[in-house]
C-alpha cells in the first residue's frame, strides 16, 4: 500500500464525513422552499448530530447486543464503502478496493444489521420498517446490478477507481450512454436513500415510513451514528453519479492545489445535484407501497434496455 | 501414506457403523464411542484430502474385481479430494454435535441405529466420491440412498415422517434410475465402465447420457422442479441428519455432475445454458419459497435449493464460458461453484445444527412460536447469526467470497463475443442479484423472528442454552465460515489459483475492524457513557405484548404480495342462496390456500399415470401358486426357444 | 464537424428514447400524456433522421425529417388533442391480455426475438453495420409494440395512437434499411392513409350532422361543454 493511498484513505474519509450532513441539509432546505416554508438552516444537520451526540442512550428492555452493535457496524460498513468511491482524488486501486460488487455488499451489510436492529426491540414500527426496507432492497437489486454491469461494459472494468480515472481523463462524457446510466443511477439513489416516491424521509407516520421506522428505537449517539451514516450513504451515491457524468476537476495526481479545487468543485456539483434531488422529491407524491414494484419494473426495463442497446448497437 | 490413512478412515467409519449395532444395549457410552469413531475417521480422512488438494498428486488404489466387468476401484484426485475434505469437516462437526443431541431424542435403543446409520451414510458418501469407475459409483450411490432413507425414517411412528420418508424414497430412487440409465448409455457408447473421456461416441448417445445423468443428479440435489422431497425430508429427520443431507449429500450429487462433465463429456454450449437456466430457476424460486416458509427447517431446506441453484449456475457458467473460448473466466466460474459448495456445506450445517438446538429448546419448528431467544440462548444466537450473515452473502464471510467469484465471472463475461449469450448472461446475473438480496431478507426474517423481540410462546420464554458439546460442533463451523471468508483470496492462492481481479477480503475485514474501532473510540470519548433502560415505544400504550410485534408472516408479507403470481394462492368460495337471484345468503364455505404448483401439476399427474399402469400390471399377480408355476414354465420354454434360435 | 462515433452514440440514446416512448404508450393510463409522448416519439425520429444525415449526407433524409415533423409532431397530435379537449374521457385504465408490467417484459422479449430472426434473415447479406442493423430491429419491434397497443388497450383513441406508433416503426425501419428514395413515397402514402383515417374519426367526433353520435355523447355525460347535473 503506497503512501498516496494512505493519504487518500484519510482525505476521503475526512472529507465525506465533513460534507455529508451538508447535502442532506440542503435537500431539506430546497424542499422547504418549494413548500413555501423557511425551513431549517442548511447547517441544521450538523447541530442535530452534535446535540444527539451529547444525549444519553435509552435501550428497550427487550433489546440485545444487536441493538448495541448495529450503530457501530452500520457506520463502519458505510465508512469502508465510502473508501470505494473517491470524491476528490483518484489513486491507483489497491487490493480490490473499489470493486463495485464489494461496494454493493458493504451497503447490504449495513442494511442487514439495521433491519435486525429494527426487529430487536419488539416494536411493530421497527418490524414494519425492516420488512419494507428488506423487500424494497431486494426488488431494486436486479436493477442495481444491471446498471453496474452497464457501467462495466462502458468502462471495461468493474472497479470504481478505474471508471473514475477514465472518466476524469476524458473530462466530459465518455459516451452519450452515460447519460442514460446516470438516470438509472438517479433512480437507484432515490430508492437506496429512501426518498420520495419510495419512502418519505421526513415523517414518522406509520403508513409511509420505511427507513425512519427502522431506526425509531435508536437514541442519543446511536441515532446520531445512524443519521450520519445515512447522510454518508447519500453522499456516496451522489458522488458516484457526479464523478461519472461531470468528472471535470477530479484530481488524478496528489497535489494540494488539485485536491482543493476538486473539493470546491465537488461541493458545487454536489449542491447542484442536491437541489435537483430536492426539486424532484417536491414534484413527486409518495407512491403506495405496492405500486413500487411496477415502478421498479420500469427502472429494470430501462436499465436492461441500456444494456441491450449497448451490446447490440 | 495417503492410501493407508484413507483405508484407516474407512475402517473407522465401518467401526462406527458396526459397534452400535453389535452392542445393542441402550447406553450412552456405546453411541458416544460410535460418534467418536466417526469423528476420528473424519479427521483421518481430512489429512489425505488436504494433502492431495495441495498437490501431492493423484492417488490410485488397486482395483478389486471379483467378477469380470464388475470391479470396485478408487482414485483420489484433486476434485475428489476437495469433496472428501468437505465431507470430512462437516461430518466431524455434525458427529460432535450429535453426541449430545442424540441423547435428548426419544426412541431408546433406536438411537443406536441412528448413530450406526449415520456412520454408514458418511462412509457411503466417501466411497461415492472416491469411486474410480461408474459401476462402483453407482453401487455406493445406492448405498448412500438406502442409508439416508433409514435416517429420515428415524421417527417412523409419526405419520408426517413416514409420509416424508416414502416420498424421499421414491424421489431418491427416481434419481438412481436416471443415473443408471445415464451409465448404461455411457457403456453403450464407450463399452467400458471407466470414468474416461468419451472419444468416438455417437453424439446422440453422449447427449442422451448427459440428459439422463443431469436429471438424476438434479433430482438428488433438489433442483426445481425435482425439489419437493427436500422440504419434506429435512423437517422430518433429526437435525444432524438434516445437516448432513443438506450440506453433504446434495454436494455429492454436485460432485457426480461435475465428475461426468469434466472427465467424461465434452460439453456443448446448450448444455451449459440448460444447467444455467435450471440453476437460476432453482435459485430464485428456492429463495422465494423459503421466504414464505415458517417452519424453520423447511425454510432452511428451501434455502438449500437456492444455494444448489447458485452452484449449478456456476457450473453452467463454466460450460458456457468454456465453450465460448474463455478458459480463465470459466475457471473462475468453476472455482465459484466449488467454493460455494464448500461454503454452503459449512454454513448450512451450522444453521441446521443451531436450528436443531433451538427446536430442542423450544419444542416447536414454527418460528411464530419462538422469539426473544437471544437473551436465553446467547451463544446459539451468535452462532446462528454468523450462519445467517454467511448465507446472506455479506462480507467478510465465506458466502460472500464464493458469490463474488460468480459475480466476477458474470461481469467479466462482457467480453463474450456472442451478443445473445451476453444478454442471456445479463438476465441470469440480474436474477442472481435478486436471489442474494432476497436471501438476505429471508435470513433477517429467520434470525429476527427466532431470536429477537419478545418470546411468543411459554416454551420460548422458558428456553435454556444447550450444553457445551452442542455448541462445539457449530462453533467450529462458524469459525471456518469466518476464516474462509476473510482468507478467501489467500486460500485460493494456496490452492494454486491466483485471480488478480478478486479483492482481498482480509484487507476489507481489517478496514472494517479499523473503522469499527475508530467509531467506537469516537463514540466512547466524545459522548456521555450513560445509558438507561426504558420500555419500547408503543404509541403510548401501557404495556407491550408479544402479540403486537412484527411476526415472521408479517415480515415477509410485502414480498408475498409482490411475488403473489409465483405463489399461486387459490381462493375458493362457494355460496348457496335461498332465492334464485342470489340475494339471501344461505350458507357457504371459503378457503384460501397455497397452491403446491409442482406437486399438483407435475408430481401427482405423473404418479397417477404410474398408478394406472401399476394397476394393469397387478392383474397378472393373482396370488395363486399354480399361476406362478405356469409363469416359470412359460419363461423356461421361451428361454429354450431363444437359445435354439440364437445358436 | 462532429465525430461519427459520437453521433452513433447519440443515435443509441435516441433508440432508448423511442423504446421508452413506445413502452409508455403501452402502459400509461393518462390519455393526454400519451398524445404528447407520441409527439415526442415522432420528434425523436426527426432527430434520428437529421443525425443520419450527418452520418451519410443523403438529402432525402432532410425531406423525411421535414415531412415527419410537419405531419406527426405538429398536425396529428394537434388534431387528437382537439378531440380530447372535447371528450371527457381522460383516462384509459383497462387492459386486455397484458398488464402494464408484463407488457414491459413482453416487449423486451419481442426485441430479442426480432433480433434473432432478423439476424438469421440478414446473415446472407454479409457484413453489416451494427448500428444500422439494430435500427432495423428496433423499427420492427416498434411496429410490433404498436400492434400490441392496438389489441391490449380498450379506448379507440389509444388504439389509434398504437397504429400511429406502428407507422413510426415502419419509418424507423425505412430509415435504417431500405433504399430511401423508394420508401419515401411509400411512407407518404401511409401517412396519407393515416391522415384520412384520422379525419374520419374527427368528422365522426366533430361533425354535428351525425346527431346520433352526439346525442349518445350527451347521454353518457361525455361531452365537455354540458352543464353538470347532480
């Protein structure tokens, strides 16, 4: 493992932890504006996390070690997954870090524990959340893997680092197909981060909630860890889209100036995407749960179409 | 040396079989001695297996040929050694577990029979794998089937068990018939019983033989639509036997298929596609049926169908990529299939054994009557959780490592030239991804409703942790799951396969540990360490009951509805009315049930046809001695005429 | 001058657009949006024709683009929209034989089937350009998908749109395979037929001399400018 790579590990982890709550806050702000509200400050997420970190934890009497371990495991898995997606600087891949399948399964590991924690306290809200989350995760999986396969075809590699490096080398779109893949990635982002029309991240209403239901029993710093990991996951998937579609500015060599510019540009591009996500969410109504499969069937059809066109034409 | 160790292992297995049958008294010491023989034999078997696997060369035993063509010969090459190792590891752990488990069974001295037959069963599987020609393969295959039948029928006085046993008996013999047919066709083609490459055989014979053998092995390994015996036989048999059957016997069928494909046939593209299609169908349908199941062991049985499907996908992919001229990718797919066989053997026997402990503690197989066991059986819970993580293919455990190999083979197959094959592979890939995500959902449900939440029955509330011996066997398996997962890359390298695109999972494990420590440290130092216990939030209710928590059924309900076209629920209602307009209701019945598609549309029609034919044949059996004497007379006469004719 | 590889890439993206519009016509419930999606589909064809002009430089392509733009992007959607403003039926939620989700997978299967068949048919013609070959495949698939609309949807308007999108398939096939000067006349003829067909419907719908028809519309509260009676 070279020095470059170790620096990358530190930069990437620190950067993503720092900016992750920003995007989540920005989306919330945009949604508030479109609803004609003032909304919380963009930095509210940071205050929330700081407040939650200082609070004591309350456990249910039925809760077991699963409840205690989940926030840590979840955070760790998401942070390792974060190492797979370079935000500002793309080094040479080492030991299979950046493997797209491993990336997916790290997210799955986090989800598995989160779902178990939802069932742990014996609350029906948690169970409902876990059940729905696992169902949705399962039926979106074919779409996800097909989109990643399409990426693998386009970039002739299934390592995220290599993909980013080649898209950064072109500076712009590698082929127009990337736009279509980008649309698919956007759908996956919406589904994976539990946003409208799949789930409503704002409510604790039992009929609509999925992700929020699962973490209903989490308190104090455990809740802070869960929220932070959700924000990091959002940023990760956003970064995947951004660095594939508009890679301009992504640093491929390790220089302070390059990384600084890349970071600024990334925050700008990320904010733009966050605004788009906010507007998209505001323009949609939450779908009924059992309408989701046909929505996902559409997404799957769309992604398969991309592959078919890419393979045949 | 290897030869001697192997024979010693066989002898010890034999001792394990003979001892409890010879000493018929119902004493614990007899059974423990028998299991000890089995464990010792497994260890002895493991050593030569590892030696051959690491490249000490193929070992050929002198053949024993009592009469002409019929000969029994053994050979241990790397493929056989791999499966012998698999059998050895699982058998040792299962026997360790069974020492304590069988003492808690009912049945008096019948338990001696159980441990004797277990030993015989393992011996038969070892001999099948080591067989050097088709005849001895077939002979031991039949021995394996018979031994396993006795084991399934352990609780023969239960009607459900005897029904399951008969079902299993029929299916397993159907498998034997097809295997025999395949072997005969091979003999017609090549004129020998050796497991050699077919040189100049007419292709229709080779194809026919392949199809027969494939059907035979598919029945035995539970490929859909021949899978129905698994969810019947597994819940009926004692847990160690379920573990052995699911983890090892299914793999022996996989071994059979691989042996014939690799050594005898030269496969064509459509063979691979056929195996891939059946594998994919089994994987997806298996896990979808598993989700619906709330009998813990039947659920594990369906999950075995899923995993066998994944293994078949690997084999199919191996052939497809091999015929497409991509030997390296084909090797990755084959390695994935083999590695998944080993991994599935480990985590499925782990799950069956821990499920056995849970069932022993709660006296029920219905997961709706469990719950809250993680507080009462913490160690079993942790072991089951390891198994669930492994089977859900989550990093850094072993289930992930083998599925990763298959994913790599699929992803790299974008270089396959034929576009249609590519699209076919992508569809299989999508279904494969669906399978592994659904199996994660399935095992969240299993672990969640068995171990988490509140106990939903008095038995579950009063459950206790099982004795140490019943933890030791699963403990070794769980450790193996973790080690094989973390060091998958290194293990493959030691075995001589370096795959550059394979990520080093140990590194990922280290990173995970590092991040875990980091998060813990930050959380520990930066936030107050106080915590208190207060009731689960229940919308302001005063007390919370187990009945209100999410049950296993509830958990899988969304997926049930989404996949409802596959489950084929039948809703039947009949109403009668007082008037002819149908306005005044008189009486009615309504019924909602799950359509057992395969049973009702495939098995029963076939069975009915056979029943009809059997009825016709039965007419010549009229229970009168004179008639039978007439038959004998006619037969001899016919033979005489035949002899005169042919001379 | 734009790179031809990039143009080919754009054409591929447009292929996806066409299939998606076709799928939308099969599965959408809102009649108004189906018409605009049909317009988008025709517009995509126009753009494809223009891009092909960049690749090949045959001036007839521009003529095709122009005629398609005028007839199918502007005139026909305008007429249909006029009918829809008048008639109260805004939704077509009934499906024959195929549900929206299953029609997605059926159409994917259709595409593969057409590919296999066409590959066998064209195997004799020797070397071929993948893009053009796939354009032809899509043309036939689009035709078949349009046909699927005509039998799987219930409302007459949707059926007509299915027929129109069938015709778009013919056009697409023509763009990529057949000798263009021959096909152009053929296309115009078909276009005219469709126009005639449409006008008949329009007269049935708009002409007040067919009083029976009108009365029926009134009786079933399907005419927009009638006073709500509760």
